[in-house]
C-alpha cells in the first residue's frame, strides 16, 4: 500500500545518504583539501 511504498522510498533515500556520507569520509581521509573544495 502507499505507506509501505513511502517507507521503502525513505529507506532507500537514507541508504543513499549513508553511502554518500561514507564516500565523502573516504575522500576526506584520502584528500582533505578536495573535500573542502567540494563543500564550497
């Protein structure tokens, strides 16, 4: 139903955010300057 679809969408969104954050941290460990540039 709609609630299930909404929960699934939110779950996927959170997973993507988590992966993005993990990726950003990996980049930060690799090159802090590049992340600072990315963040503006």
